[in-house]
C-alpha cells in the first residue's frame, strides 16, 4: 500500500504520542467507591472549618458488636473481600542499613500511588495486613489500593526512635524509586505516630510525601518547626474522644493551631471512641481523596 509523505508524517506523529503516553504514569483519579455503604462515616454530630473538622457518632454496640462476627477479632463476611490476597506478598526489603520486613499488597512497581501504614507498640506487619480485624478496615484499604492501581505496604517496626524513622525514610525512598513521580501517603497509628513525627523532620523524606495521617496518636508540639510544616504537607487526624492513652484534647489543640495558621489539615473525632477506634473507623477512601492522589 502506497502512503503519501503527509500520511507517513501523520502516522509517525501519533505513534510517538502513544509511546510518550505509555511511558508517563497515568494521573490518579480520586479513589473509586468500594463498600462505601459499610465503611463511610455515619451521623456527623458537629462540623466546622468548612467540613474539615467533624465529630462523628460512634457506638460500641453498633460499630464493634454489630460489625464483627467475633467482637474485635473477626469482621462479618460482608466487610471482607479476600480476592485481593492474590496481589499480596510478604517481602524483606533492603531499604536502609538493615532489612525491613513488609507485607505488600498491589504492584511492586509502576503503582499509581503508595500508602504505608505504621502500627503501634506490640504490633508487626501482620496487624496492617489482617483482613478480619478492626472491622475489615485494612481489607478495604487493600482493595482500594489494588482496584485503583496503587500499592499498600505494612512494615514491621522494630524501633520507635530514630532507627525506626530511618527505616521508614528508606521505605519511602524505595516506594518513590519503584513508582517515580507518584504520590506516597504515610499513615501512623498510636505509638507509630512517633515515626510519622520523626519523618516530618527529614527534609528528603518529606519531599517524597503527598500527605500524612495520624490515627489515635500523640500530638507533636514541635511540628510547626518541622520540614513538613514548612512544605505545608497535608495532615489528616482521626481520634477517639475517650482515648485514655493519648488524650484527644492534645490532638484537637494541634489541629486548631494548624487551622489558625491556614495549614492544610483535617480532623475526624469519634464521639465516645477509645484508643483503637480510629484504626477501625477511619474512612480510608475519604481521607486519601482529601489528601489527593494526583
């Protein structure tokens, strides 16, 4: 078949455009709904700051006993979809000065986004990978990651000091290397929040992050002196109002000081919720969409 010079130029042009499109990672759209009817927030009792501050109704009999087949051990089957386990693997990564054990769910490279969850004291990677605990909330996170082309890491934290911070800084750098130019979100629960606050002082790690989540953790009174604060890294807080380990008042005070400074922050307070409530009840899709995965 004979092609004119014009047709050849036209074909070469669009072939090049297609090649460029394949080489550049697709821009992530907001996360698609996944079991929102089961995991979205219930009744909002109070709202302020244009919706950035919300007090959400929490009731133990409904939100634990009504949601779990075995309270605090095994969610009801409707909350869990196990097909995602086919995209899950236990790995040991060389990301710093020593190996780091992780559970990865999703593609190891070329992911549209990365979420890293840091457990609290006494936990390991199994906590963040458990499909059945915390009302199935981690199973939902896994499915959100896989269905939207992302990847989720649950590492084992051995130290909650500078050594642990260095491990996670290495994991953040690894995630960026595996999926160049794509967003990374760091989420920390309970005592694991010391890792998040430590990362906020690491200028290089902060430059690789899109946002951060603090779930039932301590407040950091020195946060406003950090590299993350200077960069205005979005921070999402969730906390139980009856938390006896880390008082909600401290986290609320930090959130309000950030809002006064017009810093990008959001807070969900679970009325009557205890220390473990945020890990069970935080709506991952809502939080990640607010942070933005583009």
